[in-house]
C-alpha cells in the first residue's frame, strides 16, 4: 500500500509495562518520532489484546507506522530484537517510509 503524503502518520509501539526492551526503546522512538514529525502512541498489549491479534503482534516491542485509519504502512525493522536502539537510525527509516521509499 502506497503512503499518500496527505495522510497523517502515527508511530505505534505495542508494549508491556514489564518489557525491559520496550523501556529501552521508548526514548529512542520518542526522539525519532519528533525528528520525523510523527505522533508516537504506546499501546499496552494487556489492554489491547484484540488489536494484538488483528496486527499479528506476538512479542513486545513491536513497532508499526500506521495511517489515520490504523492501516499498517510499515513495520519498523530498526526496532527488531537484536538491533541496538538508535534514534537516528529509526528516524532515517521513518523518513524513508513517509517519503514512500520502502
């Protein structure tokens, strides 16, 4: 699905309060979202289990770029397990996604 520049984009992280990697990633996502001009939303999996099932979330953190209709535009690869969180790398990926270069 192609991103339309008129759409408002959101950065959504599925998280848990007990998730250490989620706590580690959050400040990097906050900085990256600010750089890319996106809104960061944190969705707790315990409170949003139906959404986890809808989007195929099987672990936390899982991070998506979504449009206003909550349609996934992309899943962030720079936030996958084993990748050291880095706000600039995440921001670069977000800019590529929002410019339609994915």
